[in-house]
C-alpha cells in the first residue's frame, strides 16, 4: 500500500502540493492527471525521496518515507520526466551498472533483463552506445533501469512521451504485468486515454489539491463522457 496523508510542499508562496491524500493498494495502477503546474512532478519527487515534504506523511509498504529514506530507495523505481542515461555506455552496460548499484547478482540481472526485453524489445540496439539511441529507445532503457531491481513502487513522470504506438502498447502491458505481481504503479500523464486504458484509479490534481479520486470507468460511465471532457470541465469549474 502507498499511503499519502495530508501532503504539503510550498515554494515560497506557491502551494505546489496543498494537502493531498491518496491510498493506493497493491496490484494497482494509479494515474495522476492535471494541468501544467498542478503539482504532479512535485508529488512524484517527494515519493522518490528527492524532495522533503513540508507537512504530511507518506508510507510505502508500511515504511515511513521521511524517517527511513534508505529503505524507501530500495522499494522504489523512479523515471523522471527527462531521464538521464550515460551516453558512452551501451544500454546493457547502463542497466548492468544500475543493477550493481542495487547489489544484484549477474544471474538475476540476466533473468530480469530478459523479462524486460520481452516487453521493451530492445533487439540488437541494447549493445550499441546510448548516444546512438532514438528518443523512444532511451525511454525504454530508462524504464528498464527503474525496474531492474524489481521495486515495490514504480514512479513515472510522463511514461509515454516519445514512444510509438507499438512501444506504448508494450509498455502498458509491462506496467499491467508488473502491477499484477503485487506491486504499485504511480504515473503522471497528460495522455488521458492512457489513464482510461490502464489505470485502476485516477487522481485529478489542480493547484496542488486533489479534486477527484476514483476509478476511471465509474467517472466516465456515470457522466457518459470521456475522461477528456470530464477533465476539462473539472479544471474549468475551478478557474
Ligand atoms: N523548484 C521550484 N521552485 C519554485 N517553484 C517550483 C519549483 N518546482 C515547481 N515549482 C512550482 O510548483 C508548482 C507545481 O509544479 P509541478 O512541476 O509539480 O507541476 P506539474 O503538475 O508536474 O506540471 P507539468 O504538467 O507542467 O509537468 C508550479 O507552480 C511550479 O511553478
Ligand atoms: Mg511535471
């Protein structure tokens, strides 16, 4: 379970995250949607232990994020909105490097890489230098690097940027399979169809406040509209 309680983060007068409450059970995919500047990245960075909250409490698998950041780091995989990869390593070398940071043995590394390759379809590119990669290939390697240590919670800020439809489909399948194994996926997206497609739960954030939380089918079937129409109305009502 990921439990976020009354989370707050201010930048001077800007209330980037302003009292967010979310509980996400295992085996589920949560999609965080909201306009630019709503507080999605700030929330994800707090969950990734890169920013300290000003107020509130976060527990991941029962472990307190502020009190035990080292334990939390092992539990999470994080893909920022602009991932960083070493250009002078090959994809395989980079993934091996990351797995060594987590003390993963060679055999386990090979097994996990083969599992990830089933979805991410690296092909021969995995042994070419990162500097030669297309945007989509970099993104796939970044996704693999965040899953190579088999985390409990996967955090991804805008996972589908730059992916072609086939790669996007495979990544969705990977996230579903990952969640099914007792894990949690927490993603932010502007692609509302993605949220509709794979999320068990969506959260709409605007100006640091969660203005809707629930399952996407409920939301769309009750109003007989698609998520895009509902989203635009919700945001308009607030401005
Ligand atoms: N380091 C910072 N210093 C000052 N203000 C910041 C900082 N980072 C974010 N903010 C502000 O906090 C608010 C939330 O930003 P955040 O990046 O979390 O939004 P977001 O929902 O991820 O937006 P987007 O969809 O554009 O990625 C914005 O008003 C932003 O300008
Ligand atoms: Mg952002």
